[in-house]
């Protein structure tokens, strides 16, 4: 198992954007399932990162072993819940900045960035206690927010 808390660890980082194909009436439960499965799988695979859900777009940062991250991206690319999937950036020697987040939901606009907890009894996602972010995390998160906003602009 990879120690995902090592701040100085160098990993492969990939950031992608996609347009969501989840119908609004089932979005809450689908996103809950995505977060639940992703957090479990990512922890097992030594992958960390953050997911921004903004309007009808996903922007996600994945950090970990390059082969594992690329395989995960390929599966996301083929997932019917995504369309217009595109890599925004990739860095083969990035410092791990989301070492404690196997999956975090990122707030848009000025909302706090919060890790999420799945609560199956309530049928959705519940916010955990807010955690302060580091300057390195904020730099990546700002890029994710910009990618989401630019994806939402008319072509």
C-alpha cells in the first residue's frame, strides 16, 4: 500500500474535465455512488485527488502511480456518465498535494473545499468537517475551477 500522506512524495498527476451525462433527477444518488466507490477504490490503489462538480461538469485531479492513474482515466473516459472527456494537464513528477484525500469534493465559487462522507441511510453525500487547504492544494483547485468555468462557456 502506498503511503499517501508523504508530502514530499513525487507522483504522476492528471487533471481532466468532462461533461456530466447524469440526469438531474438521479444526480444526487449517482454522485453519492460515484464518491463512495471512488473513495474506496482510490484508497486501495494509492490514488489521491479531488473532484469538482460544477454546473454540469466534472473536473478531477488524480495523483498516484502513472500506470494506475492512466488506467483509471481510461475507465472514466469510457464511462457513459461522462462525455467530451479531455485531459487538462498531466505532470509525471508532481508533488502529491492531496495526500490525505482519496476523493474530495471541491466547492465551486467561494464555497469551502470539503471531503465528503457517504451516508447510505440518507441516500446521498454528507459533508465532513471542513479542513483548511494548503497553498499547493489551492493552486491546483484554482486551476480546476478555471477549467470548469471555461468548459461551461459557449464555444
